C-alpha cells in the first residue's frame, strides 16, 4: 500500500520560496505577492493517478499525472514553461523530475506525522513547504 495523499491541505510553512521563485525567473513584484500566499493543496488520488491542485487567492495551478508515465507539463500561470515531467515512487515519496529549460527542476511529496511535505527544487535552490490536513474536507 502506498501513501494516501487524498485531501485538502493548508500551508503551514514555506521556507526559501522566494529564492526558488527567483531561480524560476519569476519577476520581483510577482515574487513579493506570491511569497505572502498561504496556498492550499487539494489532492485527488486513485491508485497511481493524481490530480494536484494548488489554490490561492492570486493564482491556481492544476496538474494531472499517472505515476510512471511521462507527460507534457505546461506551468501556465507559474513560470509559463513547458516541461517533460515524470513522477515515480521512491519508497513512500512521490518524486517528480521536470525536464526542460531549467536544470535540476522537480519536487518531492511525502506524508509525515499526518502532514503533507513538499520539497521544490530548481537549479541550486530548494524550497520546503509543509501543509496540514483540513479535517473532514
Ligand atoms: C511561480 C512559482 C504564484 C510563482 C508565481 C505564481 C499557485 C507539487 C507541485 C504540483 C508546484 C507548485 C509550484 C509553485 C511555483 C510557483 C502562485 C502560487 C500558487 O506544485 O504540489 O504542481 O509545482
């Protein structure tokens, strides 16, 4: 049995997001706004099929994938790039490699002590986020 990521999760911490956004060439005013957000992750998982929604008052982002199947990702509303993305299980972690213009780009999700963890990386920058499950949502 792999980890169950289903649910609605609210951000409780966000370390080094600004530098991660700078690594993605997000402009200064957008970074200042985005850095104040407390996004929500809404995850719908059926086996190895996922829909991950990142919701905020400023912008929303949705990605859909099946573990082990490379897909074309358009990061529309974020840095607006195209990537060839592949998500795999590495023990109980969901690991995504986003192949494209930016080196060393990807993310890792896992559940630890009931919290949803996310590490986002691009070039030499790593952003660490933690989300707490919204009960009954
Ligand atoms: C761009 C960088 C902020 C910031 C400008 C707009 C959407 C794993 C994965 C699933 C992500 C989120 C990446 C966020 C990069 C922001 C708007 C912020 C709210 O999540 O959960 O896509 O890649």
